[in-house]
C-alpha cells in the first residue's frame, strides 16, 4: 500500500531550524567565514578560521549543509587543478533566513506593488493597478494549487478546508469559526496595513478573492471584517455572510 506523500516543509519551521543550527558558536563563526570568503572553502580552512580540529569542523559543516545553509562538492579551492582526489569544499547556498512571529509577508506586498508600478495601464491610478495585480497574483496561486491537487468540485466546506493550507503557509493563522467561515487571526502585512489600511487591506482582499477564483471555490467570498490585531478579511460562504448582515426580525 502506497504511503501518503510527505507534507511540504513549512517555511517558518525551516527558518527556525536554520537559526537553531547557527546557535552553536563555532558553527556560526564558520558560516560567517565561508560567506565572506567569496570562494569555496575546504574543511581545513574552515577549521583554522575558528581554531578547532578538522574532524569537528566536518561535523559542524555537515550540519550547515543539512540545514540548507551551505552546499558541498568536491573541487579544487580557488579553481586550481591538482593531481589526485579533490578535497570537499563548501560554499553558501544564498538562502535567506527570516523569522517573524507572528509571520509577516512584507516581501509579497513589495513585489505586488512593484508589479503594479511596472504594469500600470492607461486610465488606472496607482491604487487600481495594485488591486488588479493583487487579484491576478492570487488567481495564479489558486490556479497552480488546483492544478497540483486536482480537488474536483469545491463547495464552501471542502473549499475552505482546501484553503486552510495556503492561509497557514502565508501566515494568516486561520481559525475555522464555523464549517463555512474562516477567521484570519494574523495580518501578514502588519504594521504596513495600519499605515495605509485602504490600500493594503484592499490588496489583501483582492489577493484572497483571486485565490478563491483560481482554486474555483464555489459560494465563498473574501469579505472585509476588520478586528483589532487580526486580518481585515474573513473567508465565508455567501449564505453565512448574508445571514450575519441581515438584522433580526421583530
């Protein structure tokens, strides 16, 4: 019987693991030395940089490779060709480590705003371009997720269940209030949303609306629902949102 495929690594967990690896002093100093070296570094060079044995250096270097912070290969340092077996050398992977608790996605917001500036159309102002780009990007993310998972027809309950994975990945901290409504406990764009709420919250809603469209979730919308300290958008079925907005009868 085939086993289920492993769940994709959570970026926040990966970043925390990387920080944990760098908590050891010699390991952190070797990593800094290799980043500054601008050439592949041998175990002997790494060991000498922090004054430890070659064997201990190899242990720490392997930990850095396992964490995705360094890559290892066999090659002559400095590109010098020598006879015999080439030594193992290490170089940075270019990975960037960012740990925010709660999660923040300022790079996504900056990317969307840059695309809006570069693609602003005749008759659009900057805010309209930003909303258009945010919705397009969300739709692309949703289409990619649908193509990968092939979930079939998605009504409100299954659709929101499918959405929770992406919402968690992007740092929204989703909480299922009812079978057909999700409250987002974290704003990935805080504190920028507090500085320009109309723009940032509008882009946030456009991005999530586009995602629902791309994933083809039926009967669910991304609606404004600002709460202090939380995301300004809530996902819910059209029926549940309408019922909440309708005042009680006499």
